[in-house]
C-alpha cells in the first residue's frame, strides 16, 4: 500500500519547526514549574514537590533527547526502523548512533515510570492510615525503593533494545531501499546506527516469511513493562479516587479539597501521555505485526517480478521484507515515513505537561499569576480563599 511521502524538503522544515517549538516550550514550562514549586511555600505538599521537580527534569531530558538528533521513524510491513539523520563513528566497536538510540530510550520511557510514581505517592498519602507495611517507611526508604525500581525498569528497556533490536547483518541487508532514497541514510553502512523491529523476516530456505523470535521477545518485554506501570496507575487511580470521596477517610475539608486538586491534575497528566505518547507508540510498535498477522491469516499475496528499482515510491513501498531473487511476498501495510508524524507527536507531551500542572493546582496557578503580574495577581487573602473554594 502506498503512503504519501512525509519526508519531503517541506516536511523536514515542518519537522524542524515542531521540534524547535516543543523544545522552547518544554524548557520554559518545566523550568517555570520547578521555580514555582521551589518558591511556593505550602507545607501540605510535603515531599510531593520533589516528585514534581524530578518529573519536570525528566521532561527536559526527554526534550533534549528529541532535539539532539534528527530522529527518523520509518514504518515497514512488519515493524519499523528508528535512526538519526547523520552517520557517525564507533564507540567500542558499536556505532555511536546506536548507543545514542539506547540513551534516548532511557529519557523516553522513564516518563511512564515517573507517572506511576505520582499515583503511588498520591495513593499512599490519601490512604496513609491503612495497614500496609509501607505505612511506616521514611523518606529514605521510599527514595531507595524508587531508585531500585527505576534502575530495574530502565535497564530492562535498554537491555531489550540492545539485545533484541540492535542492528544485525540481516536487518541491514533487509532494510527497505526507500530509506536510502527518501532520507539519504544508508543503513547498510556499519557506521549507521539504528534500532529495528521486524516481526516477520524472509526465510531463504522456504522462500517465505517467518516470525522473528528476537522482535517478538522485544514486543513481549515492552508490553510487560508498559502493562506493569499501567496496572499500577489504574490500581492507584481507583483506590485514590474512592478514598478521597469516602467519608471514612480522615481528611479535613481543606486537605480533601487539596487532594482533589492534585488528583485532578494527575489525571490530566495521565491523559496527555495517553494521547501524545502511548497511542502513537502503540501504533509504531504493533501496527506492522497486527496488519501482517491479518494478512498472513487471510491471503498471502505473492508477486513475481524481474527487477525492483529504488526510484519509484510505488515500487519501493511494495518491496517487502520477504524477498529472494525474483520472488516477493507481500503482506500487510507499510506506513513508511508516516512513522515520523507519529513520533513527532510524542515530543508534545513533555513540553505541555508542566503547563497543566501549573493550571490545575490552585496555589501554583496563583503563584504564576503573581509572578507575571497578570490580572487578579494581587488579590486579597479573602479573594484567594474564595477562588480556591470555587475549584
């Protein structure tokens, strides 16, 4: 199936504008959040202010990861190729671009774990009078536990990518020829680093496609790690919401109102990555395998050709990862460079997340109003109290 070319010169200009804009907004919004959190005196926030600052720093590192390289995400009939615009040299025998792909994975996937930390914290604060063994943990216990979970989570993602998705002779040989034609990047060059997911690969012995064990393991590990954080978020979300609404929870009206504000801000923080991170990433990871599986379960199209040229987008998009001499097995849909559009969407979340936190937490919103001298920034104490109660 032919998909329009999203990597023309004009499209690349738009790509640069979007990345530049999200980078500026991210640095401004997250730096502003850190400043407001540090300068706003509110004892009731407790250790949550440190978690907010850490999350803002993670957003900034993710933005730096997006802006540091011109990342491309080209979706194939059975997965995707993810690579930077420029070819580099080697680091201990490994392409530096591949190493930086691994580093970007750290900055990108850590956000989902930190979001889960937010929900765990809110859940424990609201239900602190329960019978859990963690009720008597000190701040040092929580920091140590969080650090261990963070190291394990990030290491699991990096290990999955480094072992199961790094370049190999097979994935370099089977790279779609339109990547060289459209991007000017030769993935066959050993200096070119990338990560790849190719769920179906060509088996020369049987002249047919086969499922790739390494790619399936990579997908399974991704789903387990994502599913783990997702399960924690859903569990804590339900329990926290029930506790805040329950009359049996020992909370003063002021604290109950504050918890509602913080919980509402957290729900918005969850909605944004679901739209701009989880959904695009799920399409990138699963689309090739799902459509390929459907095609294989239906009718496998087999075409006999004499020659394939890299100059025609129609021919190159029809060129399959399964080919041997004159035979090509076609199954599935290649979204091609539309993967770049999906990947660009993931740059939006770290740039706007802090803005919603600043808006939905009333004390932070008032601090921003006063800082920039917006109207009502000099409201009286009574007016501010009425303003807070209205939320």
